[in-house]
C-alpha cells in the first residue's frame, strides 16, 4: 500500500534540478508533470473559459442526441 502526503510549500528549483527530479518519476507521472507545466503557462482568459464551457455544453448536447460518444470517467482519469 502506498501512502500519499499532501503539502504546500514554495521550493525554488533550477531547471536542471527539476529535470533530474522528473527523470526519477515513472513515465506516466512525468507526462502529468509536463502537462501541468505547459498548462500553467498563462491563465485562461474569460473569453477562452466561455468558449470551453460552450464547447462542453455542445458536446453534452451531441451526446444526448446520440451523435457522439463521450469518454467514461474511468477513461478520463486513466489519461490524467
């Protein structure tokens, strides 16, 4: 059984230190870290947020109409 510890801190790392730590992670966790770094480059604008919400609502409508198949929660979480 693996224990998990959650804490918040402000640790400064150089890019090479971060890269070395990332190399020690399993491949799946390295991919998550890369996505987190990329996604937090810039905050989402109000217009981008509205567009994403609108797209999600459109996808939900198409799914209800049977025109598209959405991923299950299990499939989604497997990708995260």
